C-alpha cells in the first residue's frame, strides 16, 4: 500500500442503494474498492471494481476472494452489506422460505467472512463491518423473520469480535433505520399468504413505504460505514442516521412497557 492508501476494501451488494454509496465513499476516502453484485453489473465510473458473486454459494465466494487477492494481494476491509427483505406474518412463510432468507442475510455473512479471515490473520490486521439494522435490536411486527436475521448478525458479530481481537482484526456493526433505497420494492412476499393477515400486512406495507420516503439517503449510512471502518478504536455498533440514534436511545432507556406501546402505535397496531 502507498502512504496515501487506506487499503483494500471488499463490499458485498454494491450494485445499488447502501452498498453502492458505501463503495463510492470508501473509494473517495482512499480505499481500493472491490464491489460485488449477484448478477453481472455495468462498469462503474468512480473507480470501484465490480465482481460477480452469489453469497449463498461457497464456490462463488471462494472465487471472489481469490480474484481480489490475485489483483490486490490483500484485503483490509470487508463490508458485509448484501441482504434481502421479507414483509409478512411469520406464520405466512414456509420453513424453506425462512431458510432462503437466512442463507443470504446471515449465512452469506458467514461465508464471506470465513473466506477473508485467513488473509486478515496473515496480515495481522483487518476490519469487518456488518450491516445490521435497528431491527437487529428491536422487534418488528410483520418482519419477524427479517428481524431474526439481523438479531443473528448482531450476536454473531459481537461474539466474533472477541475471538478475532488477538489477531488484530475487529468486527463492528452499522445499524441503519429507514433508508431511501429500492429495498421496499424488492421485498419478498410470503409464500403462503393467509387471509387473516391481509389487512394488517397491507397496513404495515403502507407504513414502511411512507417511512422509506422520509428516510435517510444511502450516503448517510455510507458515511457511518466509513467511520466504522476507519475509527482507530472502533465501537461495537454505530447507529446510522438521526432516527437510528433516536431508536437506539429509546430502546436503552425507555421502560419496556412504554416502548412496546409506542412501537405498536408507530406501526398502526391496536395498543
């Protein structure tokens, strides 16, 4: 690395939204950035090298890391951003659909992390930033399965950080709230819809879309990822944006019964 370089960064899910903005912010800050997309994506003009990778496929992930190492020789930063959403009653998803969601949102994180760790250990340095969500520490009606994946990412990340510190590697979390991306447009629908949930599910969909319209720009989250990636003494978690910081404080200091009542009211559910 040159004296002006921050190192080599790998960002999964970098073709749009938070991942796209994060890759750009890291490149501007001096990182050599490799981004991934599940499908072949157009060449970017901002200096980010795009590679194809399916985080649910072991061979695809191994090939991705081999390609980055062949080109750059090292990996200093991994941003696990690739993820998918699901909106609906928990009862409305089959076990197979739930497993597919976890395969991307949690096992995808495990696959890519495990693939880069041997390199980071040899370097005796590295930073892993895992994209969580405020739904990683609060409940979310009609997002039970998605919220479960983010709760899993939180527990995995915090535990892994303790394991890796002796090797000079740190693991941190970034927790966005509502962000103005195409996320809500790409939400999966439950694979066994039940009439009993139609009204509440539609209500939650409307709440989500309105919240997304008023949410943070992806660049807000990207700036938080950059801070998490470069802090000399990193924190365990970084709330991304004003709403995320507000929710984090409420969760810590508001009595459980009051928080529960407020959450139901905000989501248009009977109190």
